[in-house]
C-alpha cells in the first residue's frame, strides 16, 4: 500500500469520525504538518479548514497521531510476516483491514517472534499432525492415535506426553485466533465484572479502601475515580482484584461456560459421544482457563485503566481551563496576603503591572496577636501605594486573615479596598522555582508566595502559566495516570487558553510568552531580552527584529500578541497583520479613520462582509475582523466578582443545616463539586445535588471559580464533613443526607455513591505526595491549599457528603 493511499485513508477516517468533509481534514493536516499550531489554524485559517474549531482540531491532531502510529505498526507487521514467508493474500487483507492497534496485534500474535513455547516444542517433536487429526476427525481414539507419535529421540516418552503436546498446540491455536479473541474480548467487556476483596490482615491499615473490601461492579459501567481507587488499593497491597467474565452474583450453570461454547463453536467442536469429543472439550476448557481468560483479563485491566485515565485527564483539563479562564481583576494595585500563624502573614504589594513595590511580614494572629499593629501596617502600605485590591491566600489562617482584611476595610473606609480570597494552589511550587528566583531575585521564598497571590488576582492566567499545570492540583488521582498523556492534555489547555485571551507582549513573562502560538522557550527569552534592551515594542512589525524570530514564528504568533498604545491601533487587537489590508480597504470604502471606526458599532454594522471577500480572505475571516473592530482585544473571560462569606460563620462548628450561604467552587470532580463557604473546610455538593435535572457531567453545571449560593444539608464536625446542595429548596435530610438518597435515585442504583469517597481519598493521596516537606515551618501547599477543595479531599478519609 502506498503512503499516499495510507494518508488518504487516515484523513477519510478522521473526517468520518468528526462528521466533516474529507477536504477539511486534508487541509488541517497539511497546516499542522507545515508547522502551524492548533490555535493559529482555528483562529486564522477558517477558510482553509472550513471552520474547524479548536476542539475539533485537537481531536483531529490526537487521532492523526494514533492512526499514523497504527500505519507504522501495520507496515512493520507486514514486513515481519512477509520475511517469515507466511504472508498470503488473505492475511494481508486482514492486516490491512485492522482498524485498531489491538486488532492488529491480535492478527499478528501467531506470527510474533516469541520464546519457545510448549506448543513450539511440540511442533518440533512432530506432534502437530496429531493435533490436526484429533481436531479434524473426532472419531479417532486419542490414546490409540497418540501411540503412533511416541518417539524417545524427540522426547515424546509415551502416548500421554504426545497428547499433552497436541493439546498445547491446540491451546495456542485457539488463543491466537484473532476473530475469536476479538469477539470474546468484547463479550468480557459487556458482561464482565471487576471484583475486589481485602487482603488478610489489611483491614485496619487499609481502612480508607473499606468501600472495596467486598465489591463488584460491571466493567462497562465502572466510573473513572472508582477504577483508579481500585488500582491504587491493589498497588498498596490492600485489595485483591479479579476480573470475572460473568456476573459473580448470577447462579452458576452446569456444563461449559458461554465462553467455552464460543471457542468450541469456532473450531467445530461438539459433544456427540465420539472418542475425541471429551478430550477436545477438556482442551477447550484448558485453553479458556489457563490462557485466554488470563489474556483477556489483562486486556480488560488495560481497557479499564485507559478509560479511567482518559476521564481523569478530561476532568483535570476541564478544571484547569476553568481556573485559567477565571475572571481577572485587572491592572489594579493589589496587596497579596499569604496567611500564617506562627510565622506571620506575608505581605506583598504589586502595582498595576505586577511589579513588586513593597513587602512586609505582620503577626496579627496567635501567638503574637499584634492585631492593631498589623492593621496599621496594612493601612500604611495601602495608602502609600494606592492599593485597590487585597488578595488573601486560602491556606492556613486564611479565614482569620480574611477577618483582618475586613477589619481593615471597616476601620479605613477612605482606602476603598476590595478583598478577595484567592487559591494558593501551586504557590509554593512557584516560590521555589528557578523562574521565581530569576523574577524575584534576593526575595525570601515565603514572600514570593504573597507576590504570586497578588498577581493571580490581577490576572490568574498570566500567573498560573508560571507553574507546572500538574502542580495546580485540580484533578483526581493525577499520580496514578499516564503523566505523558496528562502533560500533553494540560499543555494543550494552557495553550488554548492563553491564545484565546491574547498576550500583551510588553508586559508578558517568558513563561506566558512560551504558551503563545509559535513561540518556543528560547524565543520567549529572546523577546524578553530584546524588550529589556531596547524598550517596549511599538508595533508588531518590530517583533521581526527579535533574533531568531523568523517569518513562520511571526505568522503563528503575531495575531495573539497585543501592543496596547502602540503605533497602530490594530496591533492591540486580534486582527492578524496579514489581514490589515482588508481593514484598510474598509476604511477607504467608508471614508472613516481607523480610530473612529474601531468601536463604532453602527458604522461597522453598515459594512457588508461579502464586499471584502477576496481570494485570500473569505467570509469567516472578514466577519471575525468586523467583530474584533467592534470590541478590539475583547477578553473572553467573565467579569471579576467576589463571593461574600457570611459574617460570624468562620468555622465548621458555626454551620447549621438549612443555612443558605455564598461560596466559591474550588474543584469539580466526577462525583460532584467542592465549594469553599469560608470555614476552612470545603463542602461537597454531590452530582445529584447540583441541579433538579439529571447531571451527567458536573462541569455542565458548575466550574472552578464560580460564585454560587448553596444550602447546608448536613454537617459532621467530628469528621469534618459538609454536605451542600445548589438546589436551595431541598428539604433537610432526616436520618441521612438527602444528597445520598438523591445520588442513588439519579444513578438508578445505590452504587453510584459507593466509592465516591474514594475519589476524594485519591485526591488526598495526590496532595500528600506533593506536599511533603515544609516551608516557613508550616506544611507546603504545592497541590492543596489548607481549605481548598483539594485539601478537603486530601484530609478526609472518605467523603460521604
């Protein structure tokens, strides 16, 4: 098969999967292969791809990689089988028709070089004719036929040894039949169950896995977080896992299993009372129990893990996207407070550009209790630097520090301060990073955290891109999944978010510039160095003076880089420089000046997009240009707003069932949403308590950063458990959480919530692994701020909600 034919088939298959035309996929593949990025193609090559969006292009890119790997493997398989002299037309057709890697490997298995098996040894001993005879002529008496194959020179000592060898040959033949294995694999996935039990003596040490001490659920319905919890329990030597091909609760039927009957049918084996029938039936049973079932069990485990990882990565990516696209407070002078008790509250003031203008440490809390002195210090700093916003980290002593800030606002209304609690997720990772050392040289590590807190209120996207996405801690079981797949997905999310918002090239850090389409880490450093040496860029064209920034990089990056207040107003917009001639033609047609046309909705609506379509720029691009001129540099992120925690409700003991509170969604998992209501312990709104209608995916209802109103359903102070609902008219539970009951009703069985506690526990372990070590005498907050949703999950040994 030629490369051209292979490529064509790949593109056609992707087009069918995406439900688009072949030509759209072909065009997109050409652009991606030519070095274009997904954000660039999605935004500036709509005519070429027929309007494929970034989500479609990401799927296309992923499938393209998979199918190309499949084709490479297919070529290797064909070459291997041909080299063995076993490639006939039928086998070639089977190999060429394989649509998945699993199917291809099933076909290749009989021809795959392997160590000498019992079957191979039996073939070398001349026993394959005996196997063929008994399979093809069941009327043959096995022992009698086997006697003719006894050969001491070939180590076939007697008839029993000959029959053992013949059985080994047939077992391998059955186990390597690609069509049979494919059918059985599908049947196991549809009918099979995964079961778990506690290992002897591990009941106490493995108490966090108690939901799985006697557990069984269908393979096909097991959700991601429960799969990963089971595998973690097995890895920690607490649980024993089994893949059962059938429902273990079903009554066992006498005789061969359905799987054994399928094998027998495939090879024409029947129970008709003939001499070899029983021997053949025993061979089928042996093949199923010792070879095929083991193989399919491994396959099922792999499929479970693959499905769980895909879902876990999807949840992590969705949460990260929400966090990165959270509302920015904007270029306003901000004071960052990194809370602490013994070591004090670290203070950093940054101006509207994020430049640090002051730092300090105050001790308002125990044991020093310097409350008034601390307020005086904060008031002085706020006045000296015209502070507008106060950002309070949500770690240890957060609520106490929030109360301090509230007292500051109350005592000094003339300062007109606005306070907000900010997630500290990843703050310590940033503080100790090489980039932080470079960005804030000579500053104490603890103060860097306060700087990060202040900046992430101003612009969460610009600040969070400085941190490894995996360290932000908005996923579940992130250490149990493929780190390569996770990194690839999260990097794509960051890239899409950064380019959707756009970047001010004159203020952006190198890590932020690195996420811009077409800009590598080295090129980002060159841009910053050139900016520092020659001053701010006055135009996009000036970017071409940056060393190593060639035409391709400029093409990919220019539209996403903004230059507010530059020589050309268009440089502050998302209009790509290559499309500036279209705007000039619009100006000539309307007789307007650029400055009067930008933002002039009436004048722009009077322009007919079709009048400016040419061979280079089609209707989609012209329409995008008009939309951008109407609101140049528009930010897709929501308007900044803060939650107001109820006064007097500061600890979990202050909560009472029936209270209606305002809170902030801090994390979203497959089983619900964690919400900070200001009591150092996030509550859980189970998926069943998010909406009156059925919720398949919590992300459809809430996202990280949302300000929501919730009702307290249940509070367990001793175990630090808070059950919340977004359905404010829900009645309070009597004798149990209503969310529990609703969860059972929604899932159609009582099993949905079983193991949800393990989802929280999985997050707990994730955070523990990243939180080892200490900074400033208190636990590190790499992955889990002290009262964030993640930390809530980290601390709890199971969350029943």
